[in-house]
C-alpha cells in the first residue's frame, strides 16, 4: 500500500477485484484510474509541501479527484 492517502484500495477496499477486471477489459476505465492516481499524487505532493501550491489549486484538485472517484463508483455499480 502507498503512503499516499485516498488510494483506490482505501476508497474501494471491497471492490479491488472488480477494479482490476475492469482495468484490464476497459481502456477508458483504465485511463480513468490512471488519471485518479495522477491527481491524487499531485494533491499529496501539495499537501505535504513537497511542491507548495495555492489553496485554490488544491481545492480544484480535490474537486477533480472527487469527480473521478464518482465516475469510478458509477462504473463499478454498472459492472456485472
């Protein structure tokens, strides 16, 4: 597990098998996961002041992460 908070394993702990199955079968879903990880990492870097950023930028990134997480949850709910 990563040191970065809000990893997909933490956010969807009981659905990791389904996430993996969708990731390998659906390239759009795989890209959504990659984007989530990129945004999440960027937030972590900002929060730990490794690369300080403005509060507005952090807020924008958090909203984007939430939106992506909602899309992931929706895809998981629609998956068989």
